């Protein structure tokens, strides 16, 4: 039996088969649903993402991978796309049963023998070069189709960095490309929690100085230490909800990775209170730029 699970549902929300294969790109070590063979799985449960292109891509891939007649349960919070799941699944040719509980909408289908529109949904949600960026990206990745203004603010403020460094939460590599413009940078370790971003960054950062890893940066990566600099635009949302502890964890990770005297360049939304964790982790903290709702700090270890 091959049972599939996409995402991390709250405890007790659904009954997950023991040994189910995790497919979320936000969980390091999970499998890639796009690489699973057609008609190979016996069941699937999908915590559907809220974005339309990403959601339809995941649902279409799940239906592709399921054996004809195999069950799929797709669910989401009512205010984050749950009310739109039934229509999306009907568009793929499914007969949908629906129920609601614990502020979620659940849709139950059996994979039809013949699917409709799934190839188009997979193509629309697949990685591609985005003209507005000139870079590889994919729906579902942070700021996937336009430059993030916080990252642009940090890029404006950055000096020419030198030596060995890291880009924490690198996304598709927009910030890293700016850092690498300095030939004095000898090595850049890029890391992100999102496998899709990491794979796009590997395309976008074709430079022998770069290494890219898929990792949870709430703890320091193994084997990356004594760096001269860290540059980062840390996330502050987890599962759609604001989580300021994420940025605080990134600050602690950056401090652990730096040598004494090394610098951390950080951009944050103006309302985020990172001054105290920065002051606790570094000996000197300087506001280098602000505006447009953002603030840029340089912190010295």
C-alpha cells in the first residue's frame, strides 16, 4: 500500500495512515509529488495550499499519481481556500462529496478513470522562467512572480561583501545574485525551507562559489560556521499566521554561523520587533536604512 500525505494537518483533523509518504515541499526530506509515477498510489490526503495555481497543481498531481478508483481527501480552512475545493476538483472530472468540521471544508473523491484538465493545471503550476524576474520560479514559492520589496530594500543597502557568507531563507536566489556581484565574495551558502525555491535557486545561481541546501533554519546548518557575513530577509509567517519567533530564530542561527567580528545584514518589516534579539545576539547593531515599511540592520558579532 502507498498512502500519500501533503502538508501537516492539525492533530485529530484527519486520520493519517501509518507510514504515509509526506509530500510537502516545506518539510525537508519529503518526496516530490511531481516525480512519483502515474497511477501508483492507493490513497492521498491533501491539505490544500491557498494559492489557486499552487492548489490546482497539487490536486492535479495527486489525482495523476492515484490509481483509478483510489480515494483522495482534500481539505483546507474555510477562509483559506476550503470553500473553493469542490469546484476545483469537479473541474478535474471528479464527483465530490463534501463535509465541514473544525473550521475546515473537506472534499472526498475517488480518482476517475479519465481526468479532465489535469495536464493544464500541472503546466500552470510548474517551475518556469518568470519574465518579471528573469529567474526560475514556481507558484507557491515566496514572492514567486515579482521581486520582493524587502529584499530589494536590503540589496540597495548592502555594501560589497567579502569572504565566506550565507543567504538564509534564500528563496529563488534574488538576494544571493546581488551578493555574488562582489567578486570579493569567495563562498556563499544558500539555504531555504522550501524545496521548490531551493531547486529554482540551483538554476538561478550558476556560480562555483555557491552551495544550496534544503533545510530548516530554525537551527544552524551542520558544517557551516565561522562565516564573514550573513544576509537575510527572514520569514515571519508559518502556515499563513504571523510568527515572530521565526525571525528571532533566524537571528540566533545567523549569530551561531558567524565568526567574531562577522556581520549580519537583515531586512524586516517595520513593525517586527527584532531589536531586542539582535542586541542579545550581537555586540553592535546599526540601523542602515529604512523606508517603504522596511528597516535594514547591520549587526556585528
